[in-house]
C-alpha cells in the first residue's frame, strides 16, 4: 500500500558515459541534477545510475541519489528500477524501488523506509518523479 508522498523532484540529465558491456548488452552510466521537495523541504539532488537494455527491450538499472535541503541536511537513497522506452532520445518511463539512509536527526524518519517511484524522462533528458513510502 502506498503511504505518504516523500519526494517530488525534477531536473536534467547532465552526462552519459558508456560502460563495458553487460554480456552482449550495452551499459550506460547516467548523471542528473535537479531540485524538488523532500518531506516538504526544498532540496537539491544529484543522481547517478547505470542501466542496461535487457533482451526483451526493457531497461534495468541501479542507482544512488544524494539530496541536500536548503538548511544543509543530507540524505542518500539507493535503489533499482525497470523501465521501457517511450519515444526518441532519452524518453523512458521507469518504476523504481529503494531505501534511504541519513545521519540527519531532522530527516531520521527516512531510515528504514522502503519507497516506490514513478520516474519519467522526456526525449531531451528532462526528468520528473514522485516517490512514496511503501507500507
């Protein structure tokens, strides 16, 4: 069951790097930077994930996010996702799951949460997502 909306974010892909093949499939590392709200607080985020194309054409990836609130609180998120291309260029739609870790007392309720995400990217590399607690 979905719980509280934890994060809303949007931004831009800032870099792509080709990694060694995963078997016979291409593997890319993607970097992004954006802004949004974490537990209602304005934040900036830095994202890095890698993804491969599976034989059926679906995308699989794993990644990390560092989020920093305006008052200097930090949280990291780690997870994985499966997606599908939706158009030209970077356009894709992903469903993602993961968890947070933070040493911040203000953000400590993130520790131990499992989250699920709807993550969309357009053909120009602009992304947006919503992330909910998964109860």
